[in-house]
C-alpha cells in the first residue's frame, strides 16, 4: 500500500467518502480471505510511506489509519501477521508514538518501522 502517495485532499473534498474508501479496503481483505481460504492464512501488510509529508499528517489521516487498523483487527485479527512500514521519514517515530496510544496493542506489536 502506497500510503505516501495517498491523496488525502480527495478524501477530504468529499469526492470519495471515508465509507467508500473503507468498503474498498474491506473488499480487498475479504477477497484475500476467500482466495486463500483457511485460518492458517496470514497477511503481511507493507505500507510504503515514501513521499509522505509531515504536513499531511493530520487528524483525518490519523483517523484513517486508526480505522483501517480497527477494521483489520475486528475483521480478521488472526490473519494479520506483520505490518511493515517502509521508507519512513525521520519524523515518523513522533507520529507512531501518537498512533500507538489509539491502536490496539495486538496491532502495535505487529508493526515494524524500517
């Protein structure tokens, strides 16, 4: 997932609603669950944050990430094995410390920032 290339202005404009974005997100994960049937199937999420500017990190983006995490945690908690964050800018640790407070520990334990 190319979080660093996410156009949050489009989401904030209302052209794509948060509900539509999450419907798509859930569809992708449900498809993967059906395609690779069985509880032994585990998912690895790779978030490439290259290009993400600190100015784009606002309450909207934090809510987007927290809601996506909540969906994964409730939809298929046993399927999420690891979440890798690649190309993290130097300020990402400050944001991560905020996110850790709102994300479930079961999710934060699976996150690796590289």
